C-alpha cells in the first residue's frame, strides 16, 4: 500500500549515501572534508535535518543538523557522527539490518 511505497521510496533515495552508515567505528567530526561527509549531508537531509548544501565539508550547518538530530533522537548531543548516531540514523531511515558496501 501507500506506506510500503513511501518506505521503498525513502530507502531508494538513501541507498547511494548509505555506506556512510556502516563506518567500522570511524567518527566524523567538524572540519572533515571527505566523501563520507557529502553522503552524511544527504542522509541528514533525508532524515529531516537540513545540513545546508551537500558539498562534502563538515561545517557549522552540518554540525547544527547533527546536533538537532541527536537531540530529537534522545542521544548525547556532541555534533559528531559516531556509532550511536549512525545507528539512530539507520533506524529513522528504515535501514536497520541492511548491509552496505563502500
């Protein structure tokens, strides 16, 4: 039905950026400039937290979007993307249990 179509549409939009959610314990911090940051920015946008332009630079808007997500998710607000924040993002986007290759 319509809920299934909406869930499939959400997963289809996030799949290209999903490898950033499977990070082998890496932590993304403000100032980072790696491909993972652009993927993270897209995931934050899909989760409803605007990181500004998806440019691959972990700046103040990306940090604010992460902090907003963390507060909403009820986890420690530290402005970084570590294992707990990644797990919560996966859950919110309906990606729990899916395995991704990078």
